[in-house]
C-alpha cells in the first residue's frame, strides 16, 4: 500500500511538473497580461472613426482597418466622439528610425478648434510613442544625455491639463517613466493597452503595466493620434467605453 502511494505521488508530481513546463513555455511566448479585447462592448476604431484636425489630405489614410500616417505636417486626428472612462488597445510600428508619435487622451474641444498645421493640442494626456533611435539622435545632436524622456512609454500632461505622474518620474517630475523598458524597435509591432478611469490613466506596453498617473483634469475629451514628422502605422485599435 505504501509503495502504491509513493508511485501515485511520483505520477502526480510528474504530471504537475509537465503542466508547469507547459505554462512556462506558454508564458514565454505571450505577454503576462495580454488583454482580451474581443469581449463584450469592445468596438474597433478604424480610419472612418477619426476626423483629420490639422493635417493635409494625405496625412492620414486607412486600409483594411489599419491607419497610416505620413507624419507630415505635425498635427493630430481625433475620434468623432468624446470619451470619459474607457479601455483602449492599439498596435503601432514606426517605419523610420527616430520616429515620434503618440496617443492623446482626454483632449478638450477648445484646443482642437482652429488648430493650425504644424501645431499639437495644448491640452490632454500624451501616451508617448517613440522609436529608440530618437534617443540616439537626440544625444548626437545635443551632446546631452536623453534623461528627461524615454522611448518605452512615457505618460505626461500637455499644456493646461493636469496629472500627478506615477513613479518613477522624469527628473523634473512632469512625466511618468516606465518601470521596465519593453518597446520594440523600428519596423516591429508594439502593443499598447491604455486604461483611463475617473481621472486615472495606466499604460501597459507589450503586456506589462509600466506607467501612468492620476488626479487628471480634464478627465473627458477626444482621443487623438499624433503626426510628428515620421511615418507610423496603427492597427487593431479597439475601444471599450466604461461607466
């Protein structure tokens, strides 16, 4: 009887070990907190869901649900609807080294009205989208270390908007710096999950939460995609509005 119990224990441990290995292998292939955006109330955001605010006719274009931006002139497109509490998923890739772009959250109407080409909104929360080559270019051009920004998902208030950044922060305390560096380089797809609820915003980069902030004002407005001098692609944008 004792031998049988030992045998059963060995079998159980073997099965458990096998299950753990399978789980480990699976986690190695998938991000830790990959959000399922196919559930109830998730809706796709395509080119037709955005309005060109201050770009040229060809700055923004769409095909098969994807959105392409030439990056010129500097400016934004916005959602047709304002949003308050929401979850957003998006994949993006820079098509040129040192590319610069972003997703603006809670941008008020007045800063978008009559916004001239070459200008960005003077309010909102920016979820930064930078290629790693941007930091290298900055250091070469200025001979200074790029210590006031990162290329892995900074979150910060713009203009008259207010936010208390989560730590770690930039040296002047204005930006929430990512806790981990997870962004992939030029030509590779990255995944952002943004959750914005009751004046708090959190960003997940490729499956892990990295940055954010709270005590945000205003906490309602448009979502905007940013053109800032370099070509970028967006795909699989999906939005779920929350109470």
